[in-house]
C-alpha cells in the first residue's frame, strides 16, 4: 500500500456517508486491511473502490493531494490547483 493510499483511507474515516449503501462498509473494510497489514498491496478492485470513494466524497476531504489524485484517476486528466 502506498503512502497516498494510506492517507486516502485515513481521510475516509472522517467522511459522513449515507447508511443505506455500500460506501461506509467498504471504507471500513479498507481501513481494516490497512490496520492489519499496511504493507499489503491493494487489489485492483480495492484500489478502484478507494479512489471512487475519495472522489465521491471529495468535498469532505481536506487532503488536496489525495483529492487531486482521485480526480486524476476518475476523470483521466490532471486537476488544476486553484489557490
């Protein structure tokens, strides 16, 4: 697991998600994977879910680098940093 993936997983801990869908369960699962073995690589499916969740809840995540990476993956383009 990369440092950026670990930061992304930790960022999801503070996000408020709806109760009735898979988002919260998947975020908890990813956190569990990281807690048990932080050096294990995420599968392609796990990484896809992680970056989708970060992108989906990007407005609640303060780590700009994590959000920009998720945007890059989801939209396939570099994101501009506005300051």
